[in-house]
C-alpha cells in the first residue's frame, strides 16, 4: 500500500511542476511584420505614401507565423512606404480602402528577450531527479 501511495504522490508532484505552454497567444498590441521586422500599429493617420512595398501574407490571432504576418489585418492588407520617412522607422498600413495608419518599427521578428521557459524546464527536471532518484535507490537497496 505504501508503494502505491508513494508513486501517486510522486506522479502528482511531477504533473504539478511540468511547464505547460499555453495554446493561445495574448498580444500586447496590433502589429504587422514586413521585411523581418515587427511594426507596431499607431493611431496616426498617414496621407503621404510613396509606393506599395508589400502586403500581409499570413494572419493569425493565435500564434506567430512566418512571412508578412499580422495579428490584426487579413491577408492582402497592403503596406506602403511613407514620404520622407525611412522604412527603418515606420511604414503605412492600409486599414480600410483609402485610409492608412502608421506602423512604427519595434524589433526584429521572432527575436525576443530571454524567457523563463528554460529555467522552468530545468526546475522541473531537477524536481523529478530529487523525487525519483532517492526512490529508485531505496527500492534498489531494499531488493
């Protein structure tokens, strides 16, 4: 009976500490990706565009995907360069036919700050070793 109880407690603890990755993404802001950079949408209306430079090729509000990706705008939404402004600073996004909003370049796409994910995984592995290594030694010595 004690062996079953020990296993149940061990499995319960492992399940509590295994990191689970959320399936949905919570976006802090609306953005588009162009030329491998994230451009964050602003409320500023743009009236002077130079030329069309691209369009949204992939949309998802659940996960990050490759390509000219957006978490708000549908496939086919067009991007334009802004007169007298480098695309290294900002671009214009056609939010409705004839209406353009400024999107400011923030960071390289898919290049983020280091997360706690690796630390959580390491902690989980360490915890499993702390629980199962002594248990395995105990049962090996007992036999």
